C-alpha cells in the first residue's frame, strides 16, 4: 500500500471520507482502478471497437459491390444504417450505448455525403464535403455531450481546412504561406482548448475528463513549437516576429492556465519540453554561425542535459508544492 492509499484508508477509518467518495478519491490520487472499473473500461473499449468495425464493414461492403449494386441500393443501405443508428440513440435507455450510436450516425453521414459525390459527380470540392459534414454534425455534437464526438468534429474541420488550401492554390495559383496555415490551425485548437477548459470550470460535467483537452494542448502546443522552430531557422519571412509572438502567447497561456487555474503537470511538462526544443533550435542557429559542427553538438548536448534536469527538478518541486499546499478540485496531475 502506497502513501496515498494509506492516507485514504486513514480518512475512511476516521469517517472523514464518506464511503461513496472513496472511488473518486482513489481516482484523483492516481491509484489503479478497482477490478470492476477495469471491466467497465474493457466494455467501453469493446463497444467503440464494435462500432468502428460495423461502420468499416458497411463502407467496405459498398466499395466491394460498387459495380453490382444499383444507385438506390447503395443509398438505401447507407441511409438504413443511418436510420438504425438514430433510432438506437432515441430508444436506448443507456446513455453510453446511445452516444455510441450517435457517433456511428455521425460517421455514417460522412459516408452518405461521399456516396452522393461519387454517384452524381456533383463537382463539389473535397473541402465542401468535409465542411458540410461538420455543419451537419453540430446538433449531434451539442446533444450527445460526448468528448470523442467533439474531437471528431474538430478533426473534420482540420481536414476541411487542409483541402481548402489545396483548392485555393488551384483556383488562384497561390495559397496561404506555410506559416499562415499553421497559425490558423494553432488558433483553432487554442480557442477550442480555451472553450473546453472554460466550460469545464463552469461545471459542465461531461467536459471534466482530461484526455480531450490534453490532446488539444498537444496539437496546439506542438504546432506552435514547430512554427517557432521554423521561423528561427528560416528568416526570410517578414512576419517572423508575429509568428514567434504567437508561440509566446500560446506557451504563456498554457503555462499560466495550468500553473495557476487548472493544475496539470502533464501540460506543464509539455510546456517545459517546448521551451527546451525552441531554445535548443535557437542556440543551434546562433552557434552554427560561429563554430564548427563538433563544438556546437557538444555544447547543445550539455545544454539539453542541463535543461532537462532543471525541468525535471522544477516539475518535482511543483508536484510537492501542490501536494503540501491547499487542495484544488481541478488538480489534474493524477488524472
């Protein structure tokens, strides 16, 4: 029994911690779940894998029998699957199964739109298909209150934007610069992350999970780090200062938000890694102008070791400060 388990057992023995609160306390302490919780996790995994397998089977069946099926047969099959999913969501009493059915319906809408484009050759651009798909999903995203569906909606928006850039280049012979395209995606993910954390702080229960905001932070922070490295190594763009300022704003927002508002060591570890990567890139660019490759690699290796050790010490010190300081209901280092 580790130290956290001893404290929880002591609080339970002293009747300070009610019995119904013990599972939540163990979960917040980062202690492995009980046997029934593992079973629940496996059930959820099998449920989502089953949904994905059914939809993949539907798509592959239509693709394999494309030439042998008539136009109305293809539409009837896809629309029947969509109707079954919506009926399952409306009739099932279990919220988890209903959300799985709604996620399946959202994916079936994408297959339905693709089938329309392939059958009638509408001439619509690919980004219009994904944008229409995202628009049609909005009511279901709001109704389901499911993080996976919300993340899927954001992914579809990202894909629509990527295809839009290609169409923009084909129509006008130009396209947004690499830096501008990355900045747009960073702003989208940063706004989504801020909205998520703001709603979670206001008590929206289904947004209290940590995997979705962490995924958004990895995307926004990773792209911001890559953009900062790009502008350091390539000084030809006249807007490098603006893009590097965007990196500082994103990094500062992540640091301030997860250092003081929502305590989360995972996010702060990502911030520390980002600073080390960007600083190493800047020193490499500076030293390569004034030294040979061997000396530069040696200096950079020493810097990375010292910076990594300093970041690890800082994170351990911060974890100890949070553990010994006042409790925070939004603390996320063990989530």
